[in-house]
C-alpha cells in the first residue's frame, strides 16, 4: 500500500476536475450562444444541471483513477490509467467541438468514440479494482444521455 493514500485521491480528483473546469471555461461563450440559439430535443435538462452533474462525475472519475493508481503495478493498471487519460482528453475536446464549433455531427461521432473508450476503461478498471469500474457507470450512463441530446441537437439544427 502506498503512503499518503488520501493525497493520491485529492490529486486525481483535482486533476480530473481541473480538466472539466478548463473545458467549461474554454466553452463558456459557446455554451451561452448554444443556450440562446439552438433548438433542443425533448428531455433537455435546464442548463444549471450540466455543471452539477459533471462536477459529480469528475469526482467519481478521479476516485476511480486514484484507486487504479494505488493498485499494485501491473500491465492492466498501466493500461487502465492510459485509457483513463485518453477518454479524459476525448471528453475535454467534445465540449469544444460541440459548443464552440457547433459541428454537431462530428461531435456526435466524437462522443460515440468517447462512449466506447469509457466502456473499455470500465472493463480494464474491473480487472484491477471492481469498485473503480463501478464508479464509472454513472459516467457511461450520462454520456449515453448526452449522445441522445447531441443526436437531437444535430437533427433539429
């Protein structure tokens, strides 16, 4: 077991939340324009829901990544952390594609790739730490809902 376990959790959560915050900050103007001009599909939640849900999901992602990081070194652990970073990068750039560039079709394809990466991450995490994998399920479900919203926005606009 590694020393200062709590510090690993804090750093992974801060890192993950930081990526989410930066993405949100970079897309703040695009998000405002989106809110004012884009036709949204049924079941679209109010804008305030998104930062709340994402903040929770980023905490869960960070906890899961910390659990994997703290696990005994193995090829699965290394693969899990690499997939985590890759899906986090895809997550980051989806917001830019969707809100800033408003290329909704490309963003949908990007989001479907992200969905596959999350699923891959869950299966890889499960080999190392089943709880870390289960912590990612809400993220997969939310991205599934986001795919519905992205598809709806693409079709309506």
